[in-house]
């Protein structure tokens, strides 16, 4: 009997394990996210983003002296070359912030001789530079596009507080800086998501850190990845009030739309990060005297889950983007900076994965990623097409 070839399924690599890692793990069945052995829900609010940087890059939580050293290293590297600021001043004011960030990564590479050295030491130095400079670039671009002079980083401020200061020109209070710091901790790493895989794939060719991170930024810019929290906030502004949530949900699902911020490629329960962000959104609403956005988010989560279950016969769950949207909005951050903020945190994870890919991966893994595909272009039957000169076509 003739063997029948089974068609290749377009799985998007879901369910396929492409490499081993010691950096993080996601168990979507129970809602567990781990950074190098630590449950993230146990870290958030207890350690700073700078401590997470140390954990991701150097594989352990720092001592007090080591943390002071990390903070000093980041403070020394927050300034960006004046040539980069000059370049930003020539960009169209309506350029997309993620495009600005991605192109800035390439420009930074021009100023770093570490790109010429393939070593773990050089990779770690480049990682610190990128982690330090991302907030400066994002804040500088927002001010430049609004005809304001960029604010120089303050060496006395931590990573989270520095970004808010450079963005607004005002030193944030401890609670606000603390909330933003927690956001950075929660977004710092998430195993082999799309942007991390993009960064690792580029790193597998032995490209330098900047090239790999630029690929991560490009992947994160898509609305199905990092852009989801912006879409959540746009959805909330479209709804307008709590009273309109139920009709909005029903009309959206009836027309075949999706509720942004609900559903995830991995989690089969609520994203554990959403449970940490939601209370902070509530507090920020109370701080501003307008809890509408939090209340709408909560009602949207309830009604969205009910309607989805009713229509699809299965459950859907909140992800990290759902409550980060209203939280950032309460902080006064422009909606189109939500994804760049994601990158400000995730660059730490990308850098850790680049280093692991190039210097610490499993010995059995091939040097570079080279997947295969099934060619289905049956243009000329079972044989190849015969070339026809242009005069006879």
C-alpha cells in the first residue's frame, strides 16, 4: 500500500522544545513563572529591577556590595552618545516609538568596540550598556517629539525612578517609583516567547548583542506580542464607562473580534503577573482620584470571561497586558510608550538569553537555528516549471 504523506501543520513552533535554558520557566497549567529557580510572584515587590538584572545575567541574587556595583555600572552607562540624540532630533515627530528604539540599538552598536569581541565578558558589558540606555532613549524620544529638551539621567535615582524622572522632569515619589519597579521586574523575562526566540536565533549566528537585541525589539513591536497592552487601553477608552462594558463585549465577540489582554499562548489559568498588577492599578486610580479605568478593567475581565465561556464553551484568562494598560495610563505614560516600556524591562531577559545561546547552551544543540519547511508550491504539477523567456510570456 502506498504511503500517504501527512501535511505539515503550521504550528508556529507551539509545543516544540528548541533548546534548553536555565534562565526561566513558564508552567501555564498552574500559572507559574520562574526566574532562575525563584517564583516571580515571590520576587515582585521584594527585590528591585537591578537585583533581577543581576539574577538574569549572573545567575544569582546579588549581595549588598554586588547590588551597589550593579547600580553603579548602570548609572555610569545611562548616558547615550550625543550623536544619537542629534539623530533623534532629525526623525519625523510621528515616527513609531518602537521603530525609534530599534534603530537606536543599531546606532549604539557603532559606538561600542565590544561588538568586535566574541566573549562572555564583552557580552555582559554590552548587556549592561543596553539595559542602562533603553530608558534614556525612550524618555528622550518622547520629549524630543514633544519639542522638549531631553532630561539627563540622575545618578542618585534607581532604574525605575530614573525613567519616570527623565520622562516627566519630576522625581517620582517612592510609591510611584516602587510600582513602576515592580512592573519592570514582572516584564523582565518570560522564557522562549517570540521576541526572545528572535534574539536567540540571531545570537545563534554569532552576531553581537546589539544585533540580537534589535531583533527582539522588532519582534516585540507587533501588536500580538508587546503591543497588546496599548490595544487594551485603546479598548478601554473606546468603551468609555463601566455601564458600556457588557454591550461592548457582546458586540465585539458577535463580530468575531477578540478582547485584548484576555487569552495567552501559554497560560491556561490567569497570568500570575496580572494578579500583582491589578491591585496596583486600583491604588493608582485612588491616587489620581479617578478609579474608572481600573473599574472598567475589572468589569471587562468579568464580563469578557463570562461571554467567552458562554460562546466558546471554554475559559479564557487575563494576561500581563490586561492591567498593565490602566496602570501605565494612571502613571501618565503615553499609550504608544507602553510597548517600549515592555522593552525597557525585557532587554534584561533578551541579554541573558543571548549570553546563554552563545556561551552557555547545551553542548548537543547545533551552532545555529536552521528549521526546515514543507514546500507546497505545486505551480506546475509534479514537475518543476519550464522557464519561458519574457518575450513569449
